C-alpha cells in the first residue's frame, strides 16, 4: 500500500550526488573496528549461532511487537520454547526508534523482559536498531490490520522517510542508540548488534521511482553516523550491518553502501535468498575477509532457498537466521510477489517454519533442523 512521501527539501539534492556532510557523522578517532583476530576470537567463543528472525505471531511489525498495548510476553515465551525445541540458540529481533521516543525506559524494560525470556530457553539475541524496509511513514499507536494474503503488509521502516532524508534530523536518533547500547552493551544475552537492516532497500512499492535514487546516499550517510555512535558507546558485542544485494568484487566497488557495510562491520553479515550454489559463492567471497560470517536472512522456498541449506551453514560454520518462525500477523508465509497479487491460504509457504499451534509446516523440515543442530557441537 503506497504511502505519500513528505516533500524533500533542497539539501537532499546534494545527498543524491553523494555529498553527505561529515559534520553529521564525525570520525571516531579513538575507537576502531575490531581487528580480525578479535573478531575470530569472538566467533570461537560464540559458537555456531542458528536461529530465526523473530516476531511473535500476534505482531504484524516491530511497533506491534513492542508497544505496551500489544506487547505479548506469553506468546513470546511459548514460541521461543518452540524455537529451542528446533535447536535454535539465537534470534534476530527488530527494534524501532519511535518506541524509545514514546516510552523511553519502559521500552528498554520490555527489551529486558524479552532477553530474559529468550535466555530462559538458551537463546541469545541480535537486536536490529534501524530498518530500511517497507512503509516509509511509521506511526505509533494501533497498527493497520494486515491485508489478506499479502507478505508483511504492515511492516515499517526505522527511521521514517522524513528523518532519513534530512541529515539535520539524524542527531535526534542518537539518544535512542545511546540508551539501548548503554543499557545492553555489556549484556551476555546479546550476541551481536545489527545496526541497520537493508538501509538502501529500494522499496519499489512504497517509494516513488523518482525518489529511489535519493535513498541510497541518505542511507549511506546515516549508516556511517550510526557506526560512529555505536563505536563511541563501545559495547562488548560486535557491530555489524548486513550486505543484502549480490556479493562480488564488482558490487563492492560500485556500491558506496556495500563498501561501508564491509569496511566497518566487526563481523560480516549478509542475506541470501538463493539456492545452494549462490549461497556457497557468497560464503566463499566473504570468507576472504577472514572474519566470522552470519547469514541473517535466508529461507524462501519458491526461490530455492530451502530448509536443507541448514546443513551447508553448519558445514561451513556460518551462522544462520532464517526468516520467520511461526505463521502469524506478519504473513510472511506468502511471497514478496503478493504485494502485487495476493496469495491464497493453501499456497506453498515462502518463509516460516511452524503453524500458530506450533506444529511444523513440514515434519521433514523440522526433523532436519533438529538433526543438524543436535549434531553440530558448536551450538
């Protein structure tokens, strides 16, 4: 469902040319990216991280997951119990800047509650601070009802386009970053910080085509600033942001945001919704950086990213977070194409592993997941 964009002021024209004013993201001279040796030591201590991108089935987006009126720790506890039964030991969870703006410390207390629930099941967390995907104008309060048969129909960006497109407003995000990392930056229940999910995702359905070219330079500048802020807090956990467009030397040279992602991340993370050959090629390429690797999004059955790839992740010692656990209000059992043509309930699933009652979509898939995670002694 396209949303009207706020008008973009004149300074954004400069951003479209790549002119990000450095005063909004000053270099951090006293702190630096982890050395490869420190990163590898972290990887040895963390073991093989395997899990999912987790949103409880009762929430359609991060706002609905975390707002007080819809926060659902009972469902979170139940569904993380199911994750543990599959052998998962970590989850990737999406936060949102508006939640800090609205609730401050109360929002942090809810994060604390989820971390405690997860730890009770032997599960760590990878919080995601910002997200460049889907609706560009997030709003607090009751969220729209999901559109029937449509993948992630109410998911929201963080920050919204009005802040992302205006470097003069980026500093308003720093108190959120500082508060979250100061509270949890030395917490063993947090495995990794994911700073920005798909920051320059083109969101062709949500963003008018003429505005697309302006998103990448703005997102690159904000990403750089967020790395600076997080390095200043200096958490004990690694900082990362994932490469999500094809990975190759030519892509890195051509993409300013990929250069930033790969140059500033302590450990390297990536998304791969392709088959085994594509996944292997990505792992081989990123392995040349000699840092631990985590695939923070995979599993898209109709795109040949299938559950059997869990064995490949284990074999190559690459962390693996599939998209989705329980079918619910996010409706990610439907493919991306349903933004154009809604899906039907009996269509083959795209993401997700379990029905709302905890039974597997496929008994064979669940058995494979358990077998691999039980066999891999690094978990």
